[in-house]
C-alpha cells in the first residue's frame, strides 16, 4: 500500500482554512494544539494523526474524505455494492424488470 500524501493533506487543510478566513491560531485553539504544530502539518514537516485530522475537520466544517479525496480509491460506492448484491440474488426475470425500471428513472 502506498503511503498517504501528507503534503497534499497539509495543503488541503491550509486551503480550507484560508478560504474560510480562519487563522492557524483559531485552528490550534479549536484542536488543542499549538500554532506551530498546525503550521508544521500544513507544510508537511509533521504527519497529522488520525485523531487530530478528525478534530481539524470538525473545526473547519469539512469531512475527512474531503481532505483525503486524492487518497481514497473505491471503484464502487456502498450503494452500488448493495445493489449488486441484491441483484445477484434475484431470478433473471426480476433482474430484467429491475433493469427496465432503472432505465425509466
């Protein structure tokens, strides 16, 4: 497995923070770390822990998957997997009926 791109993650944190006109001091206060630690995360001098990443996301009002968008590669969504599993258990005529319904939608 390839290592996470912490440089991208830090840049993304900084991008969101600055777009929302928030300071590193604000983010540090909201997450309980010092300003230099936030700076070091944004400049990839340290790797952000999972716990702190979640706290940063909560403080910035974004989801973890938003910050990690380039890191997570899933060919199918949970909904697609659930639909595929459901379809596999159906008889062929029901599959064909479902296909006709889906085409109408």
